[in-house]
């Protein structure tokens, strides 16, 4: 699957530009989770867009989606 970065490769001169674009497209809770490592100047600073996306996946993916859906379904009443 092509990403926006692959398709518009000429728009982003380097990885830092890609990261800046990705960070600028986040808001609210997502940006709050990214900000400490994005603005950091130490070893924990993000080096790639993949690291940023992985962080967002960890924070916002529901690992128990099926179980939660089954519980919600069993709690339905007419």
C-alpha cells in the first residue's frame, strides 16, 4: 500500500520534513502523546515517521476489541 509520503515523495525533502508534516496533522490527545518525544533533543527523540505511527497505534488501537464488542453485545437489552 502506498502512503502519502510515497505518492508525494517530491513534497518532502527528508525524513524530518515527513515527521513535521505528520506531527502537524495530529491534534488533541494524539499530539499530546507525541509531543514529549517529538520536541525532545535526547536519545528518545523520534527518528522516523514509522516510530510516530507505531506510537499512535500503541496508544489508540484497542487490543481487546473483539472481547469488548462481545461484552457490549451481551449487555444490550430490549
